[in-house]
């Protein structure tokens, strides 16, 4: 069989031909891709002609098409449907990818050509061309292309070592997360869960050969959505303690040594590049620009957030005491008693709302309907197109006039072969230069119920689906000329903004009533419940903001290490880092602890987890703008054209100002999170 990666897919939208892809195709295509792009870049740097945009920048943008095709699929599969074969291949090829990228980015001959163009721009360039030259020069400079030969060689070594360590962290985390899933022998211990949730736990156990038992698989973050409902305190404790233990148990999946080595090497690399720390190196090419600005914002919010969390804890303890229980509030109790407190204050129990969030209705009548109302796009399921797993669904997206937008793939359910969390990524990214269309995908980790049973989402899972679809829209709507600017290829501390904005449609008048209907009666979610949900949006924000800030500041602490500093104990380092900022709390643990902080040790957010709240400043401002508009359709078109549609082809803050007409106002975020006192 011909290797399907070696030529463009003939399927609609160039969807990868998953039905034809076999394990043995990956290595052959990777090797061919490395060789092809190396030859293409060699032709660029050895050309006798003076550098021009066409023979240098555009030629570089055209290079590496085979590698791009196989890499998009390969890294999607290692995250969504991995196997021992793929894990071994990823670990083996991680340093190869790093070495190949460095052979291009750090090539002094290529850097000289790019620098010459940067220093003498052609007045005939378009704005996108001018910005692409600027970005290429900045990226290569920050990456170390201007280093002396000896330093450049050491940099290449470090990059390969770091790639290997990141792949190892991922492999360890997935194995330990699967190993720590909590086995329940007696279904009575799951009291408080819905029938569907109990059936999902039974199915998860059966999938592992544990007939007659129930299995609680662990999400990526600290804790579990079911802690809000489980009445059995011992079971809640088992789940929370299993969650917090990941990657730190002294077994073959322990991530502590990996983290110590990884952060030390990142610090060494930063020093080699001329930066004080890894955080300085990362933020030099983000909208934040330097860690001091980030730390100033995070620490400014930490004190009022911790104070709010302490007040919330006192209210929860009062609930416990009033109930006749005699224990002290613990981390595994927080969500359970928070729901009771929410009910007491607002007469809203989010755990009881699941019958209103049936997944199919949320998808079609909520997520897709909102996109139609705001942007005019339509969706059609393409059962004739095959995904990479039987559970993957493929949808065709079109504009109001019937013109093509792209394909959207949804992979909703959790499985042992999928990493934790939720995310969006591209399989094919639009660009005019190569004539590529758009194929994007969303992954969630919703427990799968038995066949024939409807999937009822939690309130948070519904929010997550809207959020991740916001990323998908960013990928679908971007219309750019050059591959480097496609879709969500923008600054890390900006990329969360479009997805955060999309969350607002979940409870938007005219949209929530369209999809939030009871699974049995068909009755819409009562208007007074919606009002109380909206009124309770800042409820529990002390806890939520504190756990997020703790993780963000922990990320900053690890990446404030300087070359040569000694850290020998992960637990002590983490405890000291959180204590310094007033966020060390047994009852409000950090959202991600070091052993399973995938975002920053293998997920591309190193020194960048602050990005969520950084971009939320723009999100909160934008939500208030939308509320003031007479037509969400016209407002959505402006948002699409001026912000989502530009992809990464424009400075993101310039794009925001073009859309909004001004910079974002921090006051809206402070109000949303109940931190007005921090203003």
C-alpha cells in the first residue's frame, strides 16, 4: 500500500485518510518529511541570488508539506488515541523533531537572509508579508539563531534533551492517571451520582475487565466533577487523594526527577540565550513581554482571592456544622458542600441540572445553534467521512451563503488511550499560499455511558464544550495567506481569548432556552433558574480564582529558576512557592500540582499558564461589549472579520483594538471574579 502521508489527501477538505493509515506509515513518512524539508531549506540558503521575500520567506513557507501532513496526524494520535507503539515512537522521535526544527531555525545562513529582509523591507510588501518577516526574524532571534557556533551546538543538544523529557512526562502521567483510577466495589458507595453516571462508571470498569465493579477515572485537574455529588465522604477522599498523588508516588511513573531535570535544562537554555530565566525567554515573544508584569497582576489578585476563599470556607464549615457533622472541611468536601451552599443562597444545584444538558442537544441546539445565530454558519454531519476512532464524528461547516468553511471533528468521550483535559487542534490549516482548506478537532473527556443511554453533561462539561468550540471557530474562521499565520497560530497569552468569549453563549438569552431542555419532559430550563445561575456567576470565585492563581504562580516559580541553582525536593519547592504568595492551602489545592502539571511540562504552556487570566481581561471586556450591541449577528460578524478571521497575521493587541476600538478594561474581570477590592 502506498504511504498515505506522501501525497495530499484526496478526501473532502484534505481530511487525512484515517482508514488507510497504519502504524508502519508514520516512521517512513517522518523520515521522508525530514529529508524533503531539509533539501528545500538547503536550496534556500545555498542560493546565489540576493534574498527576497519570494526566494526566502515564501519558499520557507512552502517547505515541509510531507512533514506537516504526518506530524499533524501523529501528534493528534499520541494525544487522542495513543498506544505503546505510538508512545515509543513519540519518545524516540521527540529529539529528532527538535533537531530538525533547530536545523532550520538556528541555521546562520537562513538567519542572515531573514535579517537582511528585516533590515531593508520592500515597500511593495503587503501588511501580512511585512508582519511575517518581522515574526520570522523575532522568532529566530529569540530562539538563538544569532549565537556563536559553540553555543548554538549546545542549544541544539538542550532542545533535544528537553523534547525527550517532555515526552517522558506525558507518558508517565498517562500511565499513572490510568493506574490511579479509583475502583469501587459496591455501587452503594456511589450514592449521589445519577443513574447515567453510575452506568458510565460500570462501563469504565467493564472496559478494563473489572466486571461487577465501578471505576472512577481521573480528569487532568485536581479533583473530580463527581465530588460535588458523592455523599460518601470516604469515597470523595479516595478520589481526591488519588488525583493529587499522580506523578509523585515513587514508582516507574514518577515525574519528579523529570521535572527537576527539565526545569534545570530550561534555565540553562535561557541563560545561553541571554535571558535571566526561562520565563523571561518565553515572554519576550508574548504580549506580556516580561514576567514582572505577569507577577504584578497575579500577586495583585492573589490576596483578595485568598481572602474570598477563606470566607467561602467559613461558610462551608458552617454548613457542615449545621448539618450535625463533626469534621473539618477538607479539599474533598469543598465541591460537595459548595453545591449545598449554592442551593441555600441561590436555590440552584448545578449537579441537579444534568438532565437539561443532554450532549446531543447541547451540541446541535446549543453550540452549533449559537454559532449559527452569531456567525451565520451551518453544520451537517458527514457520516461518509471517517475519523481516527469510531467515536469521532465529522461535521461539514458552511457559511450563510452555502460557501465552504471547513470540517469540524468532535471526540467527546474519555478512554485510557486519550490524555486528560480538553483541547482543540488542527489537522489541516487554511492558507491561500498552498491552497489548503481547514480541518479542526475538539477533544473532551466525558465519561461514556452504556450504549443506548443518553450522555448527560455536567454544567462544567457544557461550559468546556462551548469553550473548546471557541478555539475551533478561531481555526475555522481564520483566512490567511501564509501557513505560519493559520488558525490559532497566535501568541500563547492571547489564544485563549476567543475560546473564553464563546463561553458566554451558554446562558445567553434566546440560546440557552433553545437547547437546555429536560431529557424526559422536554421542558426548557426554567427562566428563574437561568436568572439564578447568572446571579451566582461570581459564587465560589474565591476558590476558583485561588486554585488557578496557585497553579499560575507555581508555573512562574518553576520557570524563575536560574542556571545552576539547586532544587532537590519537588514537594518542598512547591510548598514554599505557594506559601510565599499566600496560596498554600490544604482545602484549596492548586488546580495542577507539579507531578501532573501537563500544561507547563509537556503541553506548550511553560511559563505561560498565566495566559488564561491574561486573556480573560479581554474576554470580560468583550462580553460587556456584546451585551450592549443591538444585534448579536452584526456584532458577531465584526468579531469574526476583525479578530477571529485574521488568525495570527496581525499583532493580536492591534487586532483587538481594531475590533473593540480601545484597550480592554480590567474592571470587568475584577467584577466577574468578585475581586473589585483589588482595583
